[in-house]
C-alpha cells in the first residue's frame, strides 16, 4: 500500500475537467517507491480528448491539482497517463494494482474496469505472442 502523503482531491475541479476516476499506480501504489520514484497517476475522462491542444490544457490543470494534493518534497515529478489513450496492458495493470483516489461514480469506474479486464482476457494470447516475438528479436 502507498505511503505517499496526499490531501483529498478537489472534486469540483475534477468534475469541471470531466474526470471520472483518478488512480495512483506504479511503485507508489505497490509500496516499493524509492528515492528517485515519481508519482504515476491514471486519469479516466468522461469523454476522450478530441484535440491535441485540449490534452495540453487538461494535462496542465491536472498537474497543478495533483501537485497541490501530494506532498512533493520527496518526489521528482508526477506522470499523468490518460487511460483512454494508454495501451491495454497498462490499463489492466492500473485496474489490478492501482489505488482509486477519486471517482465521480462507482458504476462508471467499475464499468471501465470490467471493459478493460474483458478486453485484456480476449487479447491476452495475442499480447503474449507479440511480447515473445519482441523478446526473441532482442
């Protein structure tokens, strides 16, 4: 479990940005963070981001919110991942090992998690073949 110091995330600001869920994942969530660790945060938005300039503005707003919410004295930076644009394997890792920091609706979050888990199960044999082929080339 995470030992990171965190304030409650500002729900109204997250709702204004269209955030459905915020996950802490990676070394912080798994309790194995070291001195050089960053803070990995997965963001589930209500709707996919349509324009590149929207990504930048939402990213900066979220970075400011998260920087204010976490004690950054022991960490280098915050890595923000938009889950609608992330690889399936990463999304699966986030829902399996991540910690939910915020959800606008438990139903929406669990529907996302069920969809990712189902897709992962469907594509797992293909992903395994792909990963094995890549490792053979190395």
